[in-house]
C-alpha cells in the first residue's frame, strides 16, 4: 500500500468486491437484473423491484449527469485537509444508477446540477482505483 | 381513527443544557426522567414503560447507555422497555401502542447525550467506506445535497433559509434556557457565518448540545386526574421513504412529511387552518422549509415569500420553533419539538409564551414534526389542549 495515501480506502465485501475489482481495471461494473432490467447500486443479492436473484454484471459507459452535489469547506477527515474546498456529487449514470463520487477538473463554483460528466480514473494505491467524474465540455 | 385524543402528555423533564462538562450521558437521562416524573406529579413506581431515544456508543470511560441501565439508575421496573439505535422516530407511536394494548399506564420517553463536552464528532464516521473514500462524511453533507437539489428544482436557497435561522433565534432570545438566548442574529450575521458544506452555512446547522429531555405519556382519563392542563395527541402519522440520500430522488419533495402529515391530519380531522403554531424538526434550516412545504403551507418555491415579514417569529402569523428549536435552543432530537409544544399548550412558557404576550394566537393546536437519517424517516404529531 502507498503509505502516503491518507484517505479512507475501500474495504471490499462479499457484495461489492466485483465492483472494486472492475475499478482496478478502469471499468465501471454494475449488477443488472436479468428479469426486469434494473441496473442497481449499491450491490445486492436481490433486485429490490422484482425480487429476482438472476443477475448479470454490465460495464457502464461512465457517462451521466450531476444529480446533486455538496462543496466541503470543513475538514472532516485529515486525509482531505489539503483538498478543501472539494466536491462530492451524486452522479445519475446513463444506465440509471445514482453513484456517489467526486467532481474533478472543475472549480467548485462552476459545478451545477444536471450538467453532463464522464468518468476519470484515479489510481490511489496499487490495489485500488477510484472512479471520479469531470464535466464534459 | 381510534387513537385521536386518547392519549396525553402529562409531564416534561429538563436538565441543564448547552455545554455542560463533567457529566455522563447516563446522568442526563436519569435527571430528565426524574424531572419528568416529578413534573407529572407521579411516583416512579407508577411509571411502567420506558423508551430511550436513539442509542449512541459510549464515549471513553462511560457506561453504555442501555435502557435497562437507565431504568436501574432511575429506579424504574418497566413492564415494557425499548430503545432504537438509528433514527426511526416511532417512539411516541410505540408508547401509545403499549398504552392501547393495556400493557402500560405511564410511559416515559427520554433522550440524553453529552457530545459537546464529550467531544463526539458527528462527521468522522468512516463505517460506510463507499462514501468515505470520496470524502463524504456526516449529516451536513447529506442535507447539503438535498438543499442543493431543491435550489435547482424550485429555486430556494439562503434567501429563504435566513428567515428560518433568524426567526428561530428571536424565539431563543425569549427563552432563558436556550443555548443562544444571549446571542441575537441578523441577516448579515447569517450570511457572514462560515460555510460548513455548501450550500449550508454554520447557522443553517443545528446545535450540538449536552443535556437531556424526557416526557410522559398516559391515557386522557389518567391525565385528567393529574396537575397540568391536558395536552392530547390529536393526530399522529409516520412515513419512511428510507432511501439513503445518494439514492433518493425525493430530496426536494415530497419527503416523508407529505404522507405522514396527511395521515396525522386525517386522524385529527382538521386542516392547516386549524394549526396555531408549529414545532418542526430543524436539524438544518432546509429541513424546516421542505417539511412545511410538504405539509402544504406553501407551494414549492414560494417559501421565501411565505417566510418574509416575520411569519414564524414572535408576533408572526404562524410561529415556528418557539423555543428557538434545535438551531438555537438545544438539540434533543424530536423531544425538543414535542416538549416545547406541550409546554406551550400548557401555558408554561414564560416570556416566549404564545398568546397576547408575544402578539400571537393563543395556542390550542400545535403541529410537530420529527425526522431522521437524511430525510429517511418522518413522524408528524398534532397536539392539542383539551
């Protein structure tokens, strides 16, 4: 592990390990219900709409728009001390799921709801990469 | 529905509140409960139900505040006992169910915590790493996301929320036990307070408070034999959209307040026109706006003009959060609202008492709300003086 990385790290569990494995390969993977077609996040053993357990994993396009966002001015974790103000946002992906991430490559004051964004990858340690999003100009 | 005006709140217990060092959370529970029992004119042996509001892991060196430890220290031997660990706000409804089932005669509900002096941060939880890896912590960010979506959807914002922060502060200035009693707030003060998580400023955030609060519920028949004016539960409703904020699409309304409110008003058989004042759960200013909006006081985006001109302040046509609320009095989850409504209806609020004294309507019916999580749970309670 890169000892210089001071932020919290993913802790993959039985439900979401496939997602983080995908991130390491810079692919954004989600479960899709084979019965009703719902693409879901967070991962679950069962479709919350139709209760089917018949599930496939699809690769998302990485494109979406900002549903909402927050600009952190207060430091809640020392790993983010040098980052404020930073932006967390809920991304409404083309495939449907809402995914919490960061908006990068854009001044916080220029972020807006509903603007288009696309995924960019940040390799934080040899084990983990994080999907972040930047506005599409 | 069958529960209308069947159960009453008969006693309220306070403790020192604000920054109160060298006190355990347990000590505030016990003090609030004992004061509520004394206030109702009961003996502890008569109290046979206990509900502790949400459980927090103990701070260093303190005992874990379980409901049985609270019962032990308060000298209670309850027939029924309960506590919840998150923010489901069903305590009063549970108490009424125990009473209605004939299992209990008097139920005490208490909340206590010492986060300010104990140094508990509400922001540093990293137990959900799918959020923490992106720097998402605490409740302010979740409500900031809701508030931001509302700004986008119906064009609300700080110009609306300033009325809530400043209006509630004016009530706190009339309340000697309010943490902010000695601190006035102008619109300029509001706008110059620092950003916490934008679009929420420090003055959009509730207080972090040491202290406790408790109240006692019993049947109307028993209440009539006790010392205070009878304050009944006229209507009660709940609704729990449950989705975490990152998945929710109702953060700009309708929140749980819509169905919860409709349920409570249907039980009470009244309309908004019958409401004399509101005690609205105010973890953040935006929560007050969206709750009142979902209850139907104004249409989306019309909040700013509804609040303008001192609507919710002393002298206003719809007083809101008359103790100062959680923004300016003290934070005791839903107990801040229910206990204040009870005290107002009993006529025990001193300088801030609704009626002639504050140039407001004498209260007969007060609407209370409580919500938990990030707009994930909601409870509505309509109280009235018989």
